C-alpha cells in the first residue's frame, strides 16, 4: 500500500485558539462526588495552564475563541444530555456559567460562542466565524477531553481543519477517559496531540515570520 501521508507542521496556515468550556465553575471549590460533571484529578490546574497559551497567541495575531456551554434555566434545551452521568449544569441564571474571564485573561477582541450541545459546531455560528477568520488550524484547550473537546475536534476534523489538542491543557471526566480520547483524536490526525511547550515554541516561530506569512 502506498503511503499518502503528507508531513504537517504543528501550525498549518492560519491558526485559531479554541478555549472549550473554561467557565467560572471551573474555579469554584467543588471537588466532591456531587459535582454535576465528574472531573479527573488536577482538572483546575490543567485549565490554568491554558492561560499561557492564550496570552502568547494575541501578540502574533492568533484569534482566541471562548466556547461557553449554557442552558436555559427551565431545562428546555438539555435534550438527551441528562440521560447519562451528568446532572443539571451551566444554567443561564447561574453566574458560574460565565466564561472564566479573569482567570483566563479575556480581552476585548476575543470571541465568545455559546453552545447547547457538546460540539462547539452543533447549532452555533462557529463555522461562520472560522470562515471569516480564514482559519486553517484549530488549537484546542479546555474540557472535558472526552466530551466537548473530543466532539468539537471530530467536527473540526470532518470539516477539514487541521486540529491540535494540547494534552496538558485539557482534562477529562477521568484519567482513563482523558487518555482514551487523546488516543482517538491522534488516530484521526497524526500529530494532533501535542504539549503546551510544543505549541508555545511553534507560536514563537510564527512571531518571527514576516507579517504576510502568518
């Protein structure tokens, strides 16, 4: 069989950073078994690590898109989401549903896309925004690795974007689920799973490039 794989750069063409569901509730003291959504150990610390990537993107013109899961308080738009392990979460009348703007350094000029389902593409204007930004590569951070990050990655892959997920800036519902999803995403795109340091190095190289090559 002929190998048709083409070697790829970590950042191909124009990059966009997609921050998935890092919301105020991430930073509340709610680590018990009664969480609406289970989190693997070290979840908060992994979200905090994403801040360095966010801050590094802006000087070289990489747009930052914050994805916000949000549901109406009367629960009308949950659909089948409550049929599994998750309980009611991310209601629009709860301040903890807000984007973690202070912790993540949200700035004017960043984008927010609200979603009612796991994938940031499903029923949102994300695709229109990405087309307007002329995006080629999507860099993903946030959570959960095995739910919203994974499903957003798959839809991006099927829409022919280059996808990169920063393994130490995402976290899952459990360590096993986190690792399984990383493996599944790497299966779809070789080189998709990378570290924060690899991405920061790639951004630094991009910053040195002439403006018309970014």
